[in-house]
């Protein structure tokens, strides 16, 4: 039965890692969008 817990643990780790990567990417994209807006409005 230990393999069920192992598979669930690995699955949860992979899901958390992908969610973290997506959140980090979204944050960077939002910062880039704000920079572009500020640059275009100041020009």
C-alpha cells in the first residue's frame, strides 16, 4: 500500500511545482506589461 502514498506524494509535488512555475511566469509577464505601458505612455 505504500506505493499509493508514494504516487500521491509525487503527483502532489509535480502539481505544486508546475503551479509555482506558472505563478512566477504570470508575475513576470505582469511586470513586463506594466513596464511596456509606462514606456509607451511616457513617449
